[in-house]
C-alpha cells in the first residue's frame, strides 16, 4: 500500500508543471554586455537572458538594463559584506554565543542587495525571519545586527528582539509568525496611500508561507483597495524541510494572486533583481494597484541553524548551486569580463568586507 501511495504521489507531482513549460533562467552570470562601459558614473547597457522573467496578466520587465561601474562595484561590496556578516553569525551560533532562532540568507544576497538598489529612501519593506541583510541595507548596521543576535544593548532592538525582530524607520522586521507579515505589509501600504505618500511597500514571504490563508486575504484586500503594495515570494525551493513540489499544488507562485498580475524573476542575478524591483515599484506607483513578484533563488544552509539542510536534499545539489549559480561569483564574472575591475581589486574588497565584519 505504501509503495502504491508513493507512486501516486510521484505521478501527481510530475503533473503540477506541464511538460515543456518554460522556467526562468536562474544562472547568476547569463547577462550580456550591450554597450561599452565608460567613466565610473557613466551608464552603459547590459541585456538579460531571454528567460530571466515570466509575466502573468502583465508584460514582463524589459531585458535591457542601464547600469554604471559604480553600481556594480557597490553591489559587489554590499553582497560580500552581507555574506561575511551571515557567516560570522553562523560561527557565533555554533560557538553557542547566539541562542534561540537564527535563519541565515547565505546564497540569497542578490535579492536583498538588488532590492535595496531599486527602492527609494522612504519605501517600506517587511519580511519574515530571514531578515539580517535587509535590516542593514535599510538603515541599520552590521554591529547593530550582530549585537542584537548576541542579546546586547547595542543591538538594533536593544538586545530584546533577537534574530527575527529587528527594525528601522523603513524596515518593519523580521517577523516570526509564518506569513503574518503579509497582511501587515498591506496595512503599511494602506496607511501610506491614506496619507497620500508616493511610496511603495514590499511585503516579502517565502514559498513555505505561500499557502497561508492570511496571505490570500491580504491579496484580496490589496486588490479591492488598489494598494501600492508589491507581494514578493522568495522561492528558495524549500519551506523548512519540505520542497515546494510537495507542499504546493501550484508552484508558480507569481500566478497565485487571482486578478493580481505577477512576475517571476531570476533571483540569483543581482541585475535581474534590480530590474524586477524597479519595474514593480513603477507599476504599483502608477496607480495599477498590487503586484506579485516571485524570485527563484536558493539557500545554501538549512532553514535555520538547527537544520543541517541535507536530510531533504543532497550535498551534491547544494554544491552544484554553490559552484555554478552563486550570485557573488556571477557578479564577479561580470565585473572582470566587462573590464570594470581586476580579480586582485575584488579580492581586496573581500578582505575589506571581512575586516569590517570582524571589527563589528
């Protein structure tokens, strides 16, 4: 009986995504140079892979993106800083200096950095518990995050919030209840619209939270009231220890907003993330109401520090992602191939990032 049920389950899973359906590109280095770079602040054009985006009830963002050397070098610095910070947090947790919950975002740096690059200063963002990079980029500090994890008064919540409850004036956490931040994000967007503010709100959640009833309730209210809210699913393929295919009958999360249009995007290329967020922000501030945005990404570690991350996926899968689709290595390749900086310059940035985290 058990083998028969397993066979039925496998057949059901295989039918969830039609054969031949096009998936978004998740390579970190598939963007091509279209015009020659000039001075550090001078824009030049790059072209994203044809499969970078998919659209639902709307056109996908354009594939040509204007960037500068200053942009790419700053993003590289920020991404290396975020990874070094998370690795330091992991080491302190293993040394039992950090207690309680600790969810790291190693492997997902392109999302936090790409997000911040396309947001305005007063835009709002709220997310779940994998929040440390967002807390730093949206007005916090590395010292403030690490001190908070250690329970010290110098922490961003005076040591009383811990890993999942860190805030700034434009960053509303860090929330520990699965999916609960999504209706809160809709409420933030409602408040800003009520006060006639020209700001966008981004409410982030994971694929593991995508089936929560309150998420769909928030979608409905946001569409009814035409709120300037972008609902963002960070699909890293696993909700805790359960693959998306085992938990969701429809794994194309960007299509699950009913009448709300959606975009699916490559979450491993920081340039693609920047373009997607820029498009989403322009969309919702043009009076079009809410939008769903799904980033296909990957976390290298377990769900939290208490999860080894290898009981529900193979070590080979994780290593393959690290070696072929790493977002920092992808940006490094762009910078070197496009003649923006040498390998030695980037290694120096890596050393500076490590020193900055060590000093914190």
